[in-house]
């Protein structure tokens, strides 16, 4: 009988020639364990998904209860399902006005796709803009909004993609003037994730908001990675004090289950109802079990005031790790951080050391010189200190 790893390589579609090949036995809190019992600190959180930790008992309870009541009944938008309604209402309460109407989908990529369609439908325009070094997903539409520093490496094999897409440089104030009356939308991460945790310059997001208001373009925030407390506020828009016309949510939004959404004012969202009707539909979007999990995770975050300690925990990591002579820079927003080593050679070496010594980290799609730290928001100070100890030991070997 072939091993599970051998079957994985043979039967599960692969995303790269060199997968991590770590077999997961179970996960709990900030850890996951191999079947042999080896423990790993999860400092990736499924790429900012598991904000409330693995095997959170409240989320498990919500999933079990909802699965027992009912799962899929009908395509999204036709039936009144309590988990959807409760979660949409709660998100609307916590987002700044006028973001009040939630359209549930299955993933971040789908949230971006829906937001782009909504902007084009509402404005009647066709030109779209996004940022260099941004990542918004792998579907045709979301991939079209990506401009990597390597040029067309990511997109060339899949052309043709969407037309009428232009790219701005993040934090370049002069580029903002390229937004004009033909622009349907500007899609931006308030903090660039896969670019290596690039924070917005002072006044940059405000300048984007002002230019979009002047031209009638819709400002779309991709908060798929920054939402649900990751940056030290429940949403990064609150931290940087700019409200978009549409926000895309996913990852931690599902509490560990596959769930995404795009959110706008009711006036804007209602434009999807007609001309044509069913212009945007989904079968499994807003699955009741996923909504129950997401709502439970959100309630856990708010009731336990997890966001209040995010900045202090991020600072604790930063102040400890920046003492290593091999650390050039730490870029951070809350508990989303990039530890810059300066070369890809050092990065790949430390990845191997981490794997050996029980640290789960990762690099960034558009920054292969820094490693990621984005643990569950539930991580304790003792766990931060212990994981830092292991990281520093690995840094000493470089």
C-alpha cells in the first residue's frame, strides 16, 4: 500500500513542483501536529485564515449544530437562511456606513470577481485599475488585476485575460492622477500582503478616496487578508480611516470554512438585481454551515476582545526579532508581518530550518526575501516568546 504522501502526489492536483509534504494529524490553538506527534507553531494561520485558532470549540459547536439543522437547500439568494441573515446583519453593524449589504460567495477570488462586476454594472464603465505587486486571486478576472514585478510571468500562460485593466504603483501619489472619468473602479489592498507587507504611506489611501470621489470611480478594498482583526482593528479601513465603496472579505471571514463576501451600500448592491436579473449568482455562496462558522468566529473575536491585544503581540514579535543581525527590516501591521532577510538564498535556507525545528512560516508571492509571521490572534505571550526563541536560533545559523 502506498503511503499517504505518495497518494497525495499521485492523486491530488499539485500547485508547485516542491510542496511542503507535511502530513497533518491534528491541529489545536496555535499548533498543528504530524501523525507522529511532531509539533509545529503555525505562524501562517492558513494565510491569515485561522484567526481564532485551530479547533476553536465555539466554532466547532456552531458547525456541528448547523450541519444537524440543515446544509445546502437552494442556490444563494432564494431562501431565507438564518445563519446568512444573522452574519450579514452583524457584519453590517461592524462596518462603517454605508457598507450594509453583503453578497456571500465561496472565496476571496470570487469576492473580487463579484466586486469588479458590481463596479462595472453600477458605473456603466469598463476601465479598471489595480496595483503592481498586488495579489487578488487566480481566477481569470482576479488574475487580470495582478501585475507582478516579474512582468507577465504569472499571466502570460493564461492570456487573453480581461481588457481595459491598468496598474498603478502603490504609494505613488502621482499615479493617482491616472484615475479618470472612464475608470469604473480602483482595486487596492489597504496593506499589500503578497508584496511583502507594504503599508500605505501617510495620506495615500485618503488621496485615492478623494480622486475616486472626484471622478466617480468606485474604490474597492481587498481586505481578504487584512480583515477580521489581523491588523489591530477589526478591518484595516478602520485603522487607516478610509471607507471604500466596496470591500472584499474572505479567509478569516469563514472561521476556517470556505466563505467570502463583497459588501457595498444597498443602493449599489441592488444594481445586480436587474438588467439582467441573475447577473451574478452562486450555488454554494453563503453556505449555512460556513456562515455559522464565520459568525461564531466573529463573535469569539469581539466577545473576547482579541483585537485589543493584536498590536501589542505584533510589537512583541518585532522588538524581539529585530535584534538579530540577520534581520534587515520588519514590516508590520498588527499581526501581519514580513521579516526581511535581504536575499532569497537566506530565505530558502531558513525555511528549511523552520521545517526541521517546528516552525510553519512562508514567504510572499512577490517578495522571496522575507518570511511571514501571521499567527492566530489567540497566540499567548509565552507562545510568542517560545516561537521567537526557535526563530532566533534558526537566524543564528544563517
